[in-house]
């Protein structure tokens, strides 16, 4: 099923082993843009050969900066929606239609929800994401099931709303929960999509769960501003 006016955005850093299969898989459903975030291997060349439009950072700038580059490209073209997925194989391209279906139901954003109960998920990832999701749910009063998921689909007006906001300048993985907390606080219609949970030792090495959770809490405080103390008291009193 080919989706009209949809862009698949893949941020990649030294992913020459997996980028071809991810680009090829995503291209079956939508146009593909790859942001090569200063890779020192053949990621960019392989992605381009596989059919992606490649945008390059000369140096590694981080996930947040790569997403912003991709969002800028998206807004410069006539797309109605964008879906973000990782280049390392954690997100399966054949699940892209599930996100499109969720948006067709009236949601403005669709976010992938992993099953952290399965045995292959490392303990640190389970605890880190559980803490992150619980904190965010309590602070926003919304059900947040997977705060760290980067597999997301946005309608165009959502990216238009948040792209120019200067507070979204974090260059690491915390850019994603930062954007999620802002959308939750603005009461956007967020739908959740059950996705396949893929983990390996190689994937685990790229993330530092507790470090990212602590940085995420800092971001939540920044986004909530003066509301943080009131919300903390109210939400945690309900426990």
C-alpha cells in the first residue's frame, strides 16, 4: 500500500549495515528522506543507492538536530504527513501502514508503543522507559505508554506548530520526549500503535537509559515552566 503525500524520515549515524533494508522497506510505502548525521562509513552512499533523498551533516550533531533537518525538508515539500523511524533495525518499515491508519481515525500524532514485558528487552531499558513514561503521565495527566519511542507519525500542521519553537533544541535522544510532553500539554490527539519490539546487544549499546531519563525530567521541567510544582503536588498526591 503506497501512501500519498507521506514522507518517511530516517536519521542515521554509521548505519551502513542496516540502512539499505530500512530504506527499501520504507520506500514501499512512502518517499524516503535520510539525514546522515556525520557518518564516517558508507551510510549516505548506500541510502542514496537504495532510493532515499539524502541530507548530510558534515559532523555528528545528534538526534534532535537530525530530526530538525528532516522536518525542515518535509516542510519545504508538499507532504501531508511524516513518519520518523530509526535506521538501526529497531523499527520495522512494514508497520508504517498501522500509523497511517491511526491518523485516518482522527488522531494528529501516532506513536509506536513497544511491549517491554518480553524477555529480550534489557532490564535497564524496561526500568528507564517505565520511569520516563510514568513521570510524563503524572505530569501531563495523559496516558503516555512509551515516552522514548521514536517511531512516530505526524500530520503536517503538528510539525508546522512546533518546528520553529526554539525550546526544541536538544541534540540528543531527549528531543523526542521533549516534543511528546509539549504535545501532551497542548492536548493534541495522540494515538498509540502497538509495534514489534526489537532489541539486541548492539542496539542497547547506543542508549544510556538512566542518563536519558534524568535529562528527560529536566526537559519536562523546562516545558512546563511555572506549572511544574503545582502539577507535581497534584499528580503525586493522587498516588
